[in-house]
């Protein structure tokens, strides 16, 4: 029998996003509200001055949240429904499973991303090159968060623990760190701490591309190198250490 | 649970039931055969395919419903079967057709579009069975599929297992000895990680010394037994395991004395007790209250 990888990919998207959105729409409302609520608060507090940064922050949060959601969702399907055990003993491809699950997270976040992209077009109005740079930064953000999420999913054996990690990491890496505001707002000794978060580099790149933060070319290149390198290293680590089955 | 000296062969059709107490190693054995767990040593073949060396090839032919598998709450039985088949690589249209056929075959078509979370426990188990039934797998592992079901739902599920076994091999693990006796073409008894017995139910029955059981209520006077074993359960009930002639003689004495008793061929519970040990019987009695299989006099 000829087996279709595209079917396997679509199965992951159907299970983890389409059917969930269709049958439990409240989850969709929650996904849309999280990045938009920060955006609204920052817009009000700054009287519109930081709307650009807030939109960029919303996009980063949305991408980071996708990766963290992957962690919770894989753990949930693996530990609570034993779906992964059923798939291990089947012709399903582990690689396609992971890619499909990652794609499902993006699709789940599409409504929030669509709203943020429209707002970005209105308030930031980037050119074609800028849009490409912003997209590239977000893709690296997604790859980084998805690998962090997948690592936690393979280590976690309890869904309550998984969701707790997911919420904790999302708060630390997107709400506390300078994602919705410029890093220059942080007093100097604490600024170094912000560089422990991968979201800081993506935020610097996006704010610089959008023109809301003035950085030297060297700093921006360093940011690209760090986030790109981190994504690559994490991908290698995950592909080597992820556990599809017990051995 | 570690497995040791587990060696058996079984015909690749019908139902193979593996019984054993908690922690006997049933799930470990299933997970090894279903390629979920790699053994530290040893070898196994299913339909000529090496479980360890040819695991990818074997996965084309097998399907499993693990012990604690649950239907995904936000999906329907039809969506569950459809996506399981797509995960196995079926195109959408073929997967949809097979899913609908499988649900109809298990009489689940009226629940096909109901959310899994709204289904009863028995129907959820049937929905899981429909997923693997819809697949092309010719070897299906079901790890304790009826645990927790009420007796009616369990018997209902047996019909599904018989349906599944018509055109494929079912490897079933169970706590319920009655279930194994009702369903199994071949039976294996696992105790402490070792295979204690394997064969058809009559052949395993033939391996034990005494074929008849006489049971007396608590505090009953126990007649003298020439050949056999007398045991007293935790509830005070006395059981005499003996041969046919002795059982007849004992029952005659008890009838004359006006005592209450039951007599019958040894049940699988009795066989299991003799093979695996007394602690197992206590556990089985707790798991299946009131099951004793004999006829009353």
C-alpha cells in the first residue's frame, strides 16, 4: 500500500487545530485574546506612542505561544489519550507527526496572526523588504519556541505540569522581557538579564526593522546570528534527543 | 515488569488471550510485540517479521489500543477513525470510506458525529476498536480493553472482539478470566514475568491435577477427602479440588447430610489459582465478585 505523507500531515492539523477549533471555539477566543489584550493595554498606557512595538510584541507572543502550546498538546495527546503509543505501533512517520503538530499550532493561531498582520499593515506599513525581514524573524522565533516546546513535551509525563511550564515560559519570555516595549526602558544592570531570553533578540530585530528602535548595524547582525544559531542548535538537539518511543 | 523465559508460538488467527495478575508483565510483553518497547535481549517474530530488526515493516501490519487509551474528547468517533487512518497514510477519501464502514460494522453509526466526551464508557471503547478495525492491520493488540466496563458493556464488547477476530489476529490481555475463557482460541498465563502456561483452554485445563471443584459455604462441616486439596477462602468458603469420582462421593455425602454446596468442573479461576498461586486468586476474587462458574445442588 502506498502511504501518503500529506495525509499524515493533514491528520495532525485536523486533530490538533481544526477539530478543536470547530468543537471548542472558546479555545480560539483565548488564543486571539492573549496577544491582543497586551496590545490594547500598551496602546492605552502609551497613548498610542507604542502601538508599533505592541503589534510586534503581539506577533512575537503569538509565535512563542504556538511553540509552548505544542508542548502542552503533544504531552496531552501522548500521556492522556495514549495517541502517540497508537501511532508508534503504526506506519506513521515521527518526523511528519512533529511537523504536522507544529503546523497545526500555526493554523490554530492564524486568526490572531491575521488580526495582528492587518494592524501591522495599518500602523507600521512596512515595505516588501521590511515585511520579509519581519517574517524571517518570526519564523526563527517559531522554530526556537517549537523546539523548546518539543523538548519539554518529551520530558514531561504529566499534563498539569506541561500546562504550568507552558504558561510560565510564555509569561517570562513574552510579558516580562522587552517584547512589547523597547529594551531601552530597562535600567542598565537588568538589561543583561533580558538577553537570556530568545524573544529579546527577535524583538530588537523587529523593532529595528520597523524603525521604532535605533540600533547599530552590528547589534542587529549579532541579533540575527544569535537567534538563527539558537534555532539551529535547538533543532539539532531536539532531532537527536526527542523520544518517539521508549527504547 | 521484567520478562524472563517467555517463549511461545501461536497461530496467527483468532484470539490469543494473555492473562496474569497486576504487574505480571502483560503490558510489557504487548509493548515489546507492538514495537513500542525494545527488549534488552531475546527475539520475536510476527507473521515471519522480526519485531526488533524489522519494526518499521511490522508497523505496516499491526495496530494497538493501549491499556489507558482514551478517545480524544473534542473529536467524534468518525473524526477519530478518519484521522487515525490518515495518520496511517490513507488518502482522505479512502480513510473516510473505511471509517464509516467500520463504525457501521460496530453499530456505532448513530454515534458517529457525537462528541466523544458525551459517549458512555462502553461506546468510547467501541470507538477505539472502530479505529483499529478500520485499518489494514492484520494483527491487533488490545491491552485490557474491557477493564472498568460494566458486565453488560463487557459482553457487548466481546461481540466486537469476535467481529474483529473474523479476519485478523487479536492479541488480547485481560484481568477477567471469564473473558479469556469465552473468547480465547489460545490462552497464555503470565506470572511474575514468566510464562506459566500456554495452549487452548481445554489443554490448559488438562494440565492441572484436579478437574472438579466442590464449594461449601462458610462454617459448613467439611467431609473427609481422600484425594484432593481443601482450601478455605478469606470469606470462610471452603473449596475442595478433586477428581470426578471423589467429587461424586463427596456430593453424595453432603446431600445425605442436607448440606448446601455447589459442584462443577474447575473454572478458569481455579486453574489460574493452581498455576499462579493463592495471592492471585484473592486478587481475582476481588476483581470478579460472585463469579464461580459451577452449578448448584
